[in-house]
């Protein structure tokens, strides 16, 4: 099982709703909607569907929920493998 803490990531927004995450990610030209439980970086993404994920160059941006802490919008700078997997899923 993976852990977000093992990745180099940047928190873009903290303690937000899933709606706020979707609205923020709507500004990116390349975005994907995934179902709850979708696995990225060996971490399962949880939330209210659809869960939006965006691509920004080689970075991937997605909402991450930490129980008891809330939902954060995080950006992982080297997400090329996950981006390719999302593109193939399309």
C-alpha cells in the first residue's frame, strides 16, 4: 500500500470540498474524472464522484482526503506514469 507522504507533493488548497476541487480543476485543459477507489501512486482516491484529476505538464493534480483532516488538492510533479495510465483509460 502506498502513502502520499512518500511522494514529493505540494498542497495547492487545504480543507476544501469535492465541489471546490472540481471547480478549481476545471481551469485545466486536460482533466479526467475517476471513480472513488481509483488508485494513483499506489494510493486509493476517495471522495464524492466524479473525482476530477488534472494534468499540468508532467504534474498531476488530484484531491486527497485524509480522514480526520479533510480534503486537500495536491500536485505531484513527476506524474508521467499515472498520466499515461489516465490517458489510456480514456
